[in-house]
C-alpha cells in the first residue's frame, strides 16, 4: 500500500504545482495554457506520436497552429455546452437513426456528422436532423436503425440531442 500512496501523492503534488502555475497566467493566455497541459497529459505534443497512438485526424489537429487548435476547441466547447443545456432542460425522447453523413468538418480530431433521426415520445413520431461530433471509437454505435435515448428542446422540437445507446 505504501507504494500506491507514494504514487497518488506524487500525482497530487504535480496537480497542485500545475494549479499554482496557472494562477499567474494572464486571462488571454489561460485557454492556450490549459490546452498545453491537456496535450501534455495525453502525450500528444508530437503529431507523429499522436498518429501512432490514435488516428490521423488527431495527428492532423495537433499539427495545426495553436490559434486554429484553440478555435476548434472553442467550437467543440460551444457544441458541448449546447448539448449539456439540452440534457439538463430537454424532454426525454427515443431517437432512431435514419441516416448519417459526414459534414466534412473535423474539430479537435473528431469528425462531425449530420444525423437524421425519427423522434418518438413527444407526441406523434416525427423526423428531425441534428449535427453532432462523434469520437472515432464511438462511431460504430451510430448506425442506421440504432436507437438512442435523446432529448429535444420543448420550445423547438427540431433541436435534438443524441445521448445514450439503447440495447
């Protein structure tokens, strides 16, 4: 147990040091500093290493200038915040994928898709379309006919979020 305690303490100490260093970072540099920390923790400073550890889209993302990486991260964050709000305030539905097509956009090494769905559980079933980023390891779950727990915006039923696979 002592070995494990030492490992945990070492990780905690590094986390506290990182936190202390970030306290002095000017606000306009904070996101770039956070991005560097995350990439360092993932071992992704080198695009060649990223390509060998994951996929080419991630390597391509890491080879981009930092300003473009930040723009893509901000776009991903905005999409994530929209989905979080939908998760917290939306109406529960079941969605069945009727179509899926790449938009041609890659954000943060993850591909974006337009997903056609049939929505059940909010009155009469209806068709809708949503755009979501799907991480490569999750893509195999998104097939035509797959059913998911979803949420819709009760004020705009066309706004659909796909969340958890059913079955």
